[in-house]
C-alpha cells in the first residue's frame, strides 16, 4: 500500500500544470455529457486545447492530432445538440443498427493498420498501433456523441480502457487516472442516455 501511495505522490510531483488543466476540463466535459448537458462542449474545447501541446510534447502524435479534431467537434457538437434534428430543433438520442456498427468496426481497424504502419516506419512515435487505435476509435465515437448515438458510451469504455495503458506508458499518470474515471462515468452515461431514450424521447 505504501509503495502505491509513494508512486501516486511521485506521479503528482511530476505532473505539469498543462496536464492538470486538461484533466480537470476533461472530467467536466464527460460528466456534463453523461448528463446530456450541452455545456459539455465548451468544457471540452478548453480541455482539448491544452491537450494538443501536452501530447505533442510526449511524442503521441496521433493523440495530439486527435485533440485538434476535438476542438472542431466541440463546435460541431454544440451546434448539433441544438439544431441537429431534421426539423432543426434539439437533437434526440438514437441507436445505430448492427450493420452500421460492423461498418464502423471495419473502418476503425483499417485506419488503425494504415496509420500504425506509417507511424512505426516513418516516425519515432511511441506505441504507434495502440495510439492509432485509440485515435481513430475516438474520432468516430466523438462524432457519435455529437449526433447523440446511444452506443457511443459502450465504445468509450473500450477506447478509454486501452488509453489508460497508453498514458501510463508515456508517463501521463494523471491523464491515466482521468481515463479510469472516464470508464466508470461511461457506464453511468450509457445508463442515463438509455433511460432518456426510452422514457423521455
């Protein structure tokens, strides 16, 4: 137990202010998103803005690029949640068909292999295939959040679990803790959105 506490203290001592800001706003984002609160998007915009530099400095180039995408999706998501329905009104939660999920799986696997191979042969990127998997999965899943696709939370459980190892490997202890919380919150997010889809929408 004491060894674990010492490791936590040591990790905290080496944590940058940039990582702290990214983690705090990341936690605010997912908590509000789980509650279907539109203010998750401004919080996400701030958190991802600070994450771009953090991951680039840690040689996680795909994660850094992913956060540039998140900045754009924060704006897209804000708009979609307000006016994304067919009648230009508040977007409602919906589910995808199985064949649509299969198409998503194939797309993620293909993009992961392509970018993973490129990063492993052309750059000094750390953990290129895992970095690619979490990146492309998150690209698709963030779009699902913006479009209020119920199953996005199930995707996040898998993605964030993989990301925990990725961040620990690169020394981002606080970010790894954040993603562990993300996994837990994703369970509650799925439950809340499913309830809303069945009883409110």
